[in-house]
């Protein structure tokens, strides 16, 4: 049973990392290359779509990691799982404090109502997102290492 939990947790976190990595290094650069109206509309739609999904994914990843740490407490690698869970906590806190407020504003914007500094706000979101991606990649790497 523990092995199944380890595999499911690793896959769930790994797919989350892949999605967030692609947002940072594929999707947003594509959107940034479009004309302003299209770029902003694409980011707003992405903010609505992923903003609805990602809280469950982040919290679910954290819960799975915590359950793995508790269930495997006396097994090798548990310390790595605990550190990974701590990093996932950091990613959730970063999301709530830094990224979600910007996303909540940006997902409501249209070309007619966006603020003059919308690009600066999106660039700020991107910088925080790069940092969050680094944190969840580290958590994923620890989970993979704990499995071996």
C-alpha cells in the first residue's frame, strides 16, 4: 500500500511540476509574443482556468506527501519526503500571498478595463512563478529520490 501511495504522490507532483514548468517556459512566452489584447486575454483565460484547478492540485500534492511521510515514518527516505512536504507548504504559502492576488486581478481584465500597468503586474507574477516552479521542482526531486 505504501508503494502505491509513493507512486501516486510522485506522479501527481510530477505532472503538476510539468504543467507549471510549461506555463513558465512555454505558454507565457507564447502569450507574451502576441499583440497586447490577445496576450492579455490569453493570460486572463489561463488565470481563470488554472486558477480554478491549481489550488486542488497544490493542496492534494501536499496532503499526499504528508500522508506518505506519516505512513512511511520508519522507512528509509522519509526525511526527504518531510522536506518535500515542507517545500510544498512553501509553494502554497507563496501562491496565497504572492501569486493569487495578482491572478485574481488579472483574470478579470479585458482590453477595455485593464490597468495601465498590467504588463508590469504580469511580469511580477512571472517572477514569483519562476521561484515557485523552482520550489516544486525541488520537492519533486526529493520525492523521486525518496522512492529510490
